[in-house]
């Protein structure tokens, strides 16, 4: 065939069901034939539809249990995305398969990260395999309070996490006074009526009454900082977007919770979805954004379903869409599901993922408040941060600041897992010590060896650090981090060098591959740690680890590479690796 | 339109234009690196509309593709003009200041209503309206065209119709706005600039202008013929009439490349004396009495070429040609001397400096400057002049730089000379493929992985009604001849339209079919519109 | 503070004060001030990909090092391009690459490896970027064991120049590869063989077949090579070509990246259409008057 070079697609055809799910998804295709002699097309129209790539990939995966060449070709042609790019995007994600599975049965993703390994993931995997099930060894699934965690992909799209699969509940404990988790512990049903009965939508009414400028003032006065790990002042972020004069701006909730040991956002979204919707609506009307996106982890199926139901209900009740609560404000919400990529929790990777590109982080600056989603000014916050907004508006700044410390006001959600009596989600006032926090969870199990604070990208502490108040300022002073609020407890029964090697494997697997320090550095770090866990430490290996850590920390593009050596280096400082010979 | 023939704009302007109108050009395949500049413009937010009978690789980048009937360009252009005037989007101030003949033009295009144009061109009225508005409302707009405009029996009128649109809106003579004919062949621009036109001396000076001739005579040391010569098509006519009996062909392969080629071959064979100067033993050279081996211009010779943005650039020898092959200018120079003319220049640079002394628009272009500045765009009248990125800036000057105002032209739709008939019901048009070039003598030298020979592309509907299947070998005939070709069925091809490239005359002697009706104003044949019929061979033969 | 493009801003570089055009990157500023910063994934005709991190420098106020290729100078920026910290980071970037890739045909990287003292032998059985050389046609080859994933080829094939998008980064992390869809062989992909990917490749992972054949035949000799600037003979655009020859035979055609017509990019004809000039083409070599 003579070449028509532009966007050459292959001749492979999709199956009828693949064709139909894609046709349903793409209602306004980039190429519009207005007749035989007039066709609208071009690059700009293609750009507008590109964000449908990720949902399209999910649709194909769900339909056939894998992404076939014919299906991908059809999706790419329909969206006018170059087929090689579509393939490049699809292969970025762990939840997509590109070879037809031998059996039609479900694919079990079982977490093999340290907490679940301590929770016998190995025997669970063996059991599944012995029954002939397909198993994929997965990174942390955000269900660390109930190891071994699993997530099941089922052809037809009826994927299940453990909330649905087992109905197992979770220990949720709030601080006094009850704050972020109040409704979760009190509400019986997850619906709008119940939500409003427990104080829902008071904050939005107040925001409408007071106006956006006052909302932003209150956030600034409250001292609220982002809970995603970077602790940036929320009020300043919102103000920066409010000041932008462009007509299109976005609010994004970063619910791609993937930091090992972290499950707080899942619990919020599963049990209090309206709270996120309300808080994002407040952000929208306060800063002039008419569209919000919630990017949620692909493995969080229960949370996704409940959130979808809540959005539908809120829209029906005039809480979303045009004319919110009888005002002239408009705000719409759209959900995007991740597909198994830790890096997509990095805010600029998340934007790329929504936009239909590979989830590689962007260079900063520009920051999201200048150029975020679709290149427009964007507020991006973690669900926990959004929930704090409701508290501040509903109860006032003074009340909010009455807990915590002047520099770290309010409460923090901590995810306790590992060797503690009662793993679960704990809300505690800033300033609580680690010892007190562990006590609330019934204390440690066995003799405490170490605690990993803040997830795989966090820092190890040991019994010498139990009295340090958990505030941003105190942990910073001790070269520690609160990170995502993960608190993973390891008793002396645990082989820490192998735990470290496993976390190093996590970063190796989850590095996006874009920059050299992280792409290769995470591999070398994992290789050296594996050697150490087998053959012990040596000065050479320590120096290598140090040099690798330096280049990853100093020269990586994003937070993933910059923190990929954090836990390892803190463990070395504490002398935890020296126990490898015993 | 306003004198010297050359594109008005620099390539880079299209990167900054707001609107791009691509008309009768598949630049994506025929001018790929120019299209990179177009793509930069589109990436930066420019809108592009494409007018072409086919939704070509280029047209796929357009926001709007208008699938025009072959040869109905004037009807479309005039309807666009009428719509611009009707919507009051014409640039009244510019028209009054810089043009003449607007009132007559307005009256003339009055009959080109959207409905009439839609009927004649096949393009929906809304699409034409959209194009008119987008072009007129843009602050900067470029019109680009290639052989889809010029290779018609009324190609010059086609060009003038596009020029009218620029005059109507003031989209000319400013950075970002202009008219860009993309030259199909290397140094077509330079050839014309150097006087390789029957009525021009170098620098577009008229043969009939005695003062110009005298200037050349003084340097050449002989009198120049004051009568304009014949252009290519006229030469073949003169050969047919026995007026021309000897022919000197330099670097051209008419025995493959001319329309209605069997006729051409007969004429070449009937000549008393044929000299071919070439780098290959082409089909034409095979007919020659004398073959003069030449070196390859761009790889084995010193000299200059001139691009579609009027940029004069240096070529240099990278390799030595075969023993015995000589530079063209040495062969011609020796011939001149044998014929008794003085020819003092021994090097390409000496020849160039002679040209600089005779052609004011080249005077400032020394070899040294061309080298240092990566070429210069004419006019460049003195050695301090930076060259001219875009032409006709004078249109915007208070006193028009002393020039007469630019005239609107009145053009009328005629359609192709060769009408479709019951016997020949399908329109054949031709074009280039990305990896091949003209009759293929050069491009066949390398193994292109994306090359697949020549096929006749037809629509699904036509294929179905002729009961043809993909890849089937068919007989394709025009009133002049017939060839056998493979069929390539294209979903996107317009009904009633067939398309093919023309790069493999040894496989498919395509110019047996094409029409040699030509434009009296340019001498260009109507390659782009022949009528054909497609006939099934015995039970769906497939080419191995 | 709003700045117009023409304004000059003060900066400090390696302790020396200077002024640079506002909007200039640190790399541009440094070059302006006579300081060289090594680069790998940067190219003058592409938007910085920011991927290799070889050009990192210290910028006062920044917790991490910043990439000089894309970080724009601000008024009062205090920059250090030559500190020990910078040197260690560059050494490590080079060491990581050298432990992963075959850099034997990248003389510039080899020189940097020597300069910064990178020592890939420190790694015990490191995973490497193994791949078989892909020879799929007569125009160019792909040897991805040399590929440092600098994004240049993908960008040049994509919306930085060619808009063909035949290749993309595929996979993730250390498994990332430049790939066509489902690793389809290039001749069956969307590739149009402009060779612009080859033109920007910094490590010879992408290599013109004629050069590859010379090297494979052990006949590669830079001493016998020339480069000549001329203009392409196909179509009327006038692309500048640099013709590279060895022993009077062309083996490669490139275009200068700072040229206003090409920006360094060519099409298949300009890039590969030179073969007819030389054998096996039979060219007439003496006047023929036989007929």
C-alpha cells in the first residue's frame, strides 16, 4: 500500500465488544465527517479527546481481560492518537496486560511489600496458585491494616478490592475532639441525606455566603498545610489559582494513594465521599474553577464505586453542575482511575496521566498553580487536606487552631500497620508522640526494632525517637518526615535488611524511568541492598549506597527519586543494617 | 502577480501565522521540510484549512478539509471572495490604498454564490463559508499552493484567483501574511531567476526590453535575440510542425515526464539531431545522437541554487564525479566558445559575479556573504543589504514605494479541458509520494522500506460498482492510451476520483494517460486532470 | 516583577557577576559567560527533555540541584556549576550510564567519564540494557544496548519536528525502551524513514546503515572522511545538507541544527536519496555519439 504517513494505523481489527465499548466512550471523535467532501479534524481536536485514552485502556482491559492489538489500534485511531504513543502510555501501567491470558479466570494482585509479607502474603499466594489462580505480586495495595492485601481483576470489569471481597472492617479511631473522621465513625449510611444530617454542606453554604476571598483568608489563618507529604500552605495555593485570570482552571483531588503503608484516603473515600465532593466544590467556587477531577487509585474499586454514586446523587440534588445550591456557580466533577503506577501520585505525573500521556513527572517550575492540568492553573490537594477545609469553615479558625501546635495546627491521620496490636486509621492531634500513638493502637507486638514513618519514601526511627512530638517542625528538626502519615512498625523478629531490599525493589519497579539518577539509581540501590542482605555490609557497599543516594536525592526530577534513598539512608544512620549478619 | 515571480514569504512566517490555507498541495509528502514549518505553526495554535480533491497526508493535519472537484478551484476561490465581501470582512482601507479594480471584481464574483460554488466544487456551502471567515478574520494568514493549482490548462488564472483573496484581505506584504507557491523541483526558482524562461533575461528582465538587452550585450559581447523564445510545450508543438529539428536537453527527461508521453517520444525520435546532457542515461538520452555526461549539481559541482523562499544558497562538490563527466557550465561554456561567443568565466564564482553585475536583485550576494549568512533572499541589491524576507511590503507604504497599485484579476470557472464522458467517466489526478521523486531516476537509487510501486487509488464505492478487489490488476485507459495497474481501494477517496503517483515509468507508463492540454499563459500541461476508464482484466488477476 | 524579553538581568555564576538576557536558561547564560556545562539529552533544535541530569548545577535556594538546560535564570540567581557536589552528581550520572549501556561509540561521553572519574567497575554484576541490534532495512539500524533514553529520537519523531510518532517510550522504569507499538518491526510501523531520530541520537544507538557497514567491516576511518555543506536536490525547499564521505563515497547525510530551513531535520529523500550518485548506479562517463 502506498504510504499515507500520517497516523498510520495497522490493519488489525477489534473484536465487536471492543469496538462497542470504545464507541460508547468516545461520543465526539476528533475526526468528524460532515459529508464526503468536508471533514473536520486536525491536531487541536485530537488534543481535546486525548484524555479519553486512559478510560479507553481500562475499558479494553475490562472487556477482554487484556489489551489486544486490535482493540488498542481501534482506540488509538478513534482518538487519533499515534498507535506507538498509545502503546507507550498503556505499557506504563501495571494493571494492563498485553498478552492474552491462558485462562479467563480472575487475576489476583497480592501485595508482597513488607507489611503484607509479615502478614503471610507468601502463603496466600501459594494457596491461590495451588488452586490454579493467576497471581501477580503487587506493590502495596493500600490495605495494610488487613494483610495480606489483595485486589482482583476480573474479566468483564467487576474488579474487587478487599472491602467488597471480604467485608472486613477496619479499626478507625479519632482523636479528641473528633475532627476529620467524625462522620465516618457516626454515619450509618453513605448517602446525601445522612451526610447532611451529620453536618454536610454547611461549609459550602458558608463559603457561598462569605465568598471566595474570605475562604482563602480563613485557610491562610488556619495554617493548614498539604497532607500529601510536601506540607505546602493550602491557602496560598488556592490564592495563587484564584488570582489567575485565565478562564479555565481546575481543581484536582490527588487520591492516587500508593505510598506503602498508607490507606487513609481509601478509608475517607469509601466512607465519606460527599466530604471530598463538598470540599472540592468549595475550592471551585472560591477560586473560579468550574471543573474538578478526582484521580483515584485503580485498585480502589470500592472507593471508586461509592464516589461515583455520591457524585451522581450530589448532581441530582443540585450540589454539582450548574446553579449549585441555587447560586449561579457551576462545578462539575470527573473521576479518573489510575492503572497501577505509584508515580502517578506525583502531581505533575498525575496531570500527564489524566491527559492521556505517560505518567512521567514534569519539570518544575512551572508549578501547578501556573500550569497544571491541561496546562491551566490548577489546585491539587490530597483528600485529607480537602477534609480539613470543611473543618476550618464549619467550626472556624480558632477552633481549628485549638488543637495541634502553632506551626502544625489541627489533627493528622496516621495509618498504623505491622507489629501493633490494633492496626488501623488513627486521627491524632499534632504533637502527639510516637509512644502515645502506638499506645492508642494497643502498643507494639514483640520487641520494637524500628518504625518507618511516612512510607517507603519516609524515614526509619527506633526506640530512641519515641518521645519526639509528631509535628512538621519537630520531625524536620530530627531529619525525619511524617510523609503520608504511614506508621509501619517492625519488631525484632523482622529481618530489616531484607525489608530494605524489598522497599528498594519497590522504587526500582515504580520509577517511571524518565531520568537517569532514578531509573538506574533505584536499580543499583536495589542490587547493592540485595547483596548486603545476602552477604553483609562492607565499606565499599556503604559508600556505593551513599553515592547512589546522593545522585538520586540531588538530581532526580521528582520526589520519587529524591526520596528513594531516604529510608535506606536513615536505616544506615540508625545502624539497622548491621543486624544483617545475625 | 506584482512582477518578479517568487513566493512572497519566508518559511518561518508560517510558524507565526494565525491561519494557513493549503490549496492544491500535499506538502507533507512533496515538501516535507517546509511542512515542518507548517507543523510548528499548527502546534503554536494556527488553524489550517486544506483544499484538495483528496484528504491527503497534509489535509489530515487541517482543522477543515474541503474536498474540491478537480479543476474547480476558481469557482471556490471566487465564492470565498464573494463571501468575504458579503460578510463585510474585506479590508476596505487596504483595497482603496493599494489595489485597483475592486468594484469590477466585486461585481464579477457576484455570481459565485455559495450554492453555485457548492454545486460546482462539491464542497458544502458551510465549509466554504467557514474558510472565507477564518481566512478573512485572521490577523495573519498564508496561502500555500503547489502543482494542484498550477498544473491545469488555466493554472495562471488559478494563481490569480488566490492572489485576489490576499488583496481582498490585505494578507500580503506583511510578516506572517503572504502567498507561497512551493516549487516542485530543486532550483525551479533559480532557473527562472537566471533567465531560463523564454521571455526573460536573468533577474526577470524582459527580452523585449532593449535597454535590458543592451546591458547584457555589453557584457556578453554579442547581440541578443529580441524575440521571446518558446516554452517547453510550444517547443513540442514546433517540433510537431517541423519548425524545430534539433534539440539540446539538459537535465530533463521528457521521454518519461511529459503528458501524453507517447506523442512526445514520437516527436523526439523524429528530430534530426538530439543532444542530451545528463548525469544518467535516461530514456531521453537513449534517443539522443549525442550524450554529454555531466556532474551531479548538488554533490559534484560548485554553484548556487534558489529555494521557494527566494533564498540563494551555495552548493559544493562533496565527491568527484566519474571520469569524463564535466560540470554543466564548462560544457555549455565550451559549446559557446565553439559557436564563436566569448565566455571568459572559468569558475562558477566568476560566472556568478558576472550575473551579479547584470541582475540587480542579486548584486549584493557575494559567495562570501552567501556562505556566512546561510544564503540570502532576493532582492539583495547591494553588499550591505540583508536580503528580503518577504515581498511587497510597499503595498503598506504611504506612497506604495512608487509602485502602481496591485490589480484584482477577473477569472472564471471553466473546469478541466477534458470533460468526463460516458466512455471515460473517472477523473484521474496525480501527485508525489514521500519517498520518490518525479520519474524516479534519482529516488530509485536507494531502497526505501516504504515504497511499493504504483497503484491506482480509487474509492470503495467505485471499486464496488466495478466489482474490483484490493490489489487487483486492471486496465486503465484515457483517450490517449492505456496501462495496466494495481488497484488500491481507499475508504477516504472521493467517488469518481482516481489518484496515482508517477514515479515508476518503467512499471507503469502513466504519462501515456495524462492530458497535454496546456495553459497558454504558462506553458504548463494539465497533468492534474485526465478522464479515464477502469476495466477489469481476466478474473481478478493479482500482480505477484 | 515582570520582565520583557529584551531585558538584561544580573546573575552570579561561579562567583562571577554577569548579566544575561531575561528568559535565558542557566545553560545559555553559562555559555554566554564562557562556562561549559556538559549535556547529553539537550539539543539546540529540541525542547529540553530534562532526562539525563548531566547538566545539573547548584542554584542557591534550591534544595536539590537543578538542570541547567531548562531552568531559567532569575534576577539575582546564584549559580555554581563546578562545586564538588555538582561533580559527584555528574560522576554518578555517568557511572550509572556506563554501568548500563555500551558507550563505546560515544567519544564525548567517554571523555566526560574520564574527566569526572566515573568508575562503572564499582558495580557487581549490574543489570544492563541488553538488546540485539535491529537491522530491518537498508537505511539505518537500531542498537538499543547503547540507548540512554534521552528522548531525542522520540521527540524528533514526534511533535518537536516530524509529527510521525512511529516510536515512543514504552514500558516503565529500567524496562523502559524506545519502541514501536507492540515492538512491530520498523518497516511495518508508521516510520517514514526521515532519519531525524538518527540525526539526533547522541550515542550511535541509531546509526545509518552505510556507517554501520563500514564499522562492521572494520573499515571505519575518520582520517579518510570529509564533510561538505551543500543543498538538497529534491523539491524546491532548499535544505542544507552536510555530506559525509569516506574515500569519495557518501555514507551519511546530516543537516546543521542551527539552519533556518531545516533546523537539522530532513526527509527520506534528502537523508537517503544520495545513493544514485555513486555505484552501483551506472553513470555515463564519456560523450556518447553512438546513435
